[in-house]
C-alpha cells in the first residue's frame, strides 16, 4: 500500500497553501475564493480496449467526486450539477467519495437524497467511500443516503454491468485513510478475460491495483491539488494522493493499468481553488481491435 503522509506534513502544506493564496493579491484572492470554486470543467475522454464487449461499445460513464457539501459546496450547486449530469445522458454514473465535509455536523443531509435520486443512468449508479464519508461518524449515514438515492455502494466487492448479455465489471474498494480497502476481495469471481474497472477514492493505490488485472482505475480525493502555483504545481497533496493527483497515468505491467484522477467539485480545509477547476468527467468506452 502507498506510504501515508504524516498529519504534521499535510498541515504544514495546507498552511503553505493558505499563504500562497494570500500572496496572489486581492484580485487573485477573490478569484480563488469566489470564482474558480463555482466553475465547472467538463472533461470528455474515450477509453478504448479490446476487452470492452461489443454490446457495451459506446456507453458513457460519468465520474463525479469530492463535493464536500457543507464546507463551501451547497445544495443549490449540487442541484445544478445534477441537471448537467443528466444532460450528458450517461449510461453509468459513479461517485468516488467525500459527499459531505463533516457528516455529523451537516444538518441538511436528507435534502441530498432527492437531488441524487433524480440522476438517471440506465446501467446503474455506483458509489464508494471517501475518508470524509467515514469521518465524523458518517459511515452509516453515507450508506443510508446513497441507498435512498438509488446508488449501489461498493465496499471491497464488484458488480457486473450487463447489456444484451455482455458485461464489464466494476469493483469498488473501501477508503485507504479511514476504511479497510481490500483489493483482492474486490476481484473475487470476476471471470477471466473480463474488462475490469476499479473505483478507489485514493489514487495512490493504483500501484497495488495494477497487480490484480484491472484495466482502468477511477479515483478522486486529490482535488487536483486544489491550489496550484505556476512552476511549483500542486501545493496540497493529501495522504494517498501524493503520487497521482490529476488526470491520466499509466501504471506499467504485463497489462498496463490506466488511472484517471478526477479533481473533484468541492473544497475542504481551505475555501479556495486556484488553477484546479472543479471537474465532471465523461468517459466513452470503445471496443478496440487490439
């Protein structure tokens, strides 16, 4: 498993991020606090692989992550996001963790349900735990909310996504910081030769996941660094998102693993984003000949 960053180091980095934002000047400060956090970058990508079945060729998967509702992200923004997700006409919707920032303190949790329930995906809606979903005594609450919203929460297990008799497999593992991720359990009973996608809140588990035959890993957690400074890059890299923190990576092996890290939608600890816009990701799966 990836090496965990110490809490002291992480907090020092957060302090550095705060000072960096103040160093931007009044215009930069206003942009980082009031403008960039409410923007939305819709990324579209094609994922091609020979093991994607013909009957699932062309399906659309939407990935969203790290809303941290209650810190800076609001229900109104979630409602707007839901409309934009449905406008993309996804076949599968994936939420990769950190729904509420502090589950035990957020008083409008039940209001999340009708918004998420209104998301439409004919091949299913799936979720995994992030560290904030376990924190603040949120474990049971998160599962209850996602169940009521029509999401299947995957915890060290997998599910077949089937259309016209052909399937791909989604495996989801528990959070690396506050949960008990078990990659080996998550692949049990997946047929040999099936196309396998791993959902892991923590991107840095990709090195471990590459040993289990996954073809694609979808992650969040990093916020893309949340604050990036030119020539220095991401200032805030939380534990288990220190190595991989934004976009595509290829993990070498006999059958290389493609990792994608979503920048998330909300903020935590610091109410700023700079050069790390909130992201919604749309993947189209394509069957390739190779």
